[in-house]
């Protein structure tokens, strides 16, 4: 049985973010971070030539929708994606909720895009999302809806163990399934266990990782068969549990990157080691593009040619 992953590298336009999610190990305060320059990105992409990297993940903190710098931020993301294309890579952008017009523009230079739904449980707005305006569930659902209207191959997912109820896993997965049934654009759903880091202020204990196979089975029972279930292997502490997650129905390991920017305290195994662990259990680990074959027909001609 085949398991896939994306040979990826992450470029961060900026770490600054106006949200203050208490579990975040990524953000810095607005105005305290220098944005990624085109010159620096050019050097990074030059150094990546011939390394086997396919996907350039553009992962950004969020500039406030009413900030005077919002347009410059979107312009920088567009420029970075276009530069990646010029170097022969395939961009995938996750930059938080965007307007319909912003999504429409960025879709011209991305083979896929993403936004974690995280959770629909309203209790989080009094907890970990109390100071995170863009984590209002309706805003994130609208983003997924607009991606469908724009026919953008899309990635979303759940963040597990941040104070949501177990019942919310089912509710959130069903909402994703309903959106896919309407538009057919969601190519993968990430089930990401919350994993404590050094920068956050959240005092929670984290997700009970032994429950992950159960959540995967739940997702498999709710999501349409076309949607691939993805898990991050660096957040799964043992090879036995990783294999149990694959047996439960996970079929993708996401981007295997030099540094997990969202969870910087959790490093990926060497690809050779990960391949060996899977092969010993009968799983065949293979690279993939950041847009799945069944979703490539959504792409405009200029991006299709890049594949």
C-alpha cells in the first residue's frame, strides 16, 4: 500500500501576526519582524536547485485585514509564489483567511492553497482563540467556500487537543465533507495533534496522542473517499503509533521539511529512516506533487504546464 509525502521547503514571508493564539509557537508581534525579501528568497531557491524539493510552502503570519500594509503583504506573497514558479517549483500558500479577491489573485500563482479549519467549537473563542479574530469559525468556513467557488485545490484540517470537545471533531469533519460535496475541491484533510512548544502561553496538556487512530477512523467514516487524510509524522512519538495511524486510514505524511515552522521543537526523521520504518510494515513511501492528480484539472493552463 502506498503512502505519500511532499518533498517541500517552507518560505515564511513574515512571522508577524495580529492573532494571539495561546498555543502558537510561530508568531511574533506586528512590527517586530523583517519580511522575507525577494533577494533572500532568490538565494534560497537557487540553493534548492537539484535537491529534489518540489513544493514551496508559503507559510505566513497574518497582517490585519485593515492594516495599511495589507496590500504590500499580499503583493509580497504573490511575488514569492511567482518567483518559485520561475525557478521550477510548485507553490502552495497558507496565509490565513484572505478576501475573495486576494484568493482569486493568489490562485494564479499557486497549484494549491490551504487553511486549517482547526475547530468549529465556539468555546475556543473564550479560550485559546480569545485574542484571535481570524479564528472565528464563520470566517474560516467562508474561506473554504470561496476556495470551492474559485476551484482551488485545497487543504484544510483539524487541530486536536486545544480545548474542543470530542463531539466537535465529528461536527468539523462533517462541515468539511459538506463543503467538498458542494464544490469537490478539498484534496486533503490534516489531523494535527496539538504538541506543546517553548514559545506558547497555553497551559493545556496537549492531545492524547493514543487517540489519533480513533480520530482517523472517524474522519475516514465521514469524509468523501476522494479526500486524503494526512498526519504529521514528526508529531507522532513512536513508529508503532505511526503505523497504527496508517492502518486506521491515514495515507499522506504531508511536507517532509528541514524545519517544521509551526512546531519547531519537533523535527522530522530523515527520509531514509522514515522510508525504512514504513517498508518494514509493508508500506511504500512515495513523493507526490502539492496538487493531487484528481484535482489537477482545476488549474489554469499556465499552472498545468508547470506540472
